[in-house]
C-alpha cells in the first residue's frame, strides 16, 4: 500500500523522521524516541552511517495516564515533503505521541 501511496505523497513515519534527521533538523536520538517502528528506524540509521549515535534504549513503561489526559488520534493527509516535515516537527515540539 505504501508503495502505491508514495506516488501520491504518502510516506511512513520513519521515512519522514529520517528525512528530518538527514537534514539535521532533528537529532537522531529524538527521532528514535518518536519512532513507532524502532527496529526499522535503527536499520535506517545504520544504512546512512548513523549507527552508534547514542540512540537511547527503549524507555521503561510509562505510568498509566490520568483519566482524561489522553489525546485523540489524528488523521492528516499532506502533500509535499515540506508539508510533511513541518507537520512532524510540530508534533515533536508538542510532545504528541507519534
């Protein structure tokens, strides 16, 4: 599905994060923390020669969130690499769980 979707501007979260890392907008460690597929993201880092960058170990399980403190999921369709990069950057700044 993503193979077809890339033709219309869809990218995976890891691809968007990796784009920000290679442009030196986001540190590899911060991008790793926000990545959902951590093993896949580590593989991407190794491919571009960023292995051993101090990528943190997976964090300990978080304490249960307070009732009502959950954020609703969002669905966004963006067109263009710049729009996607800005969107991911905003999410990283807001500490939104992506």
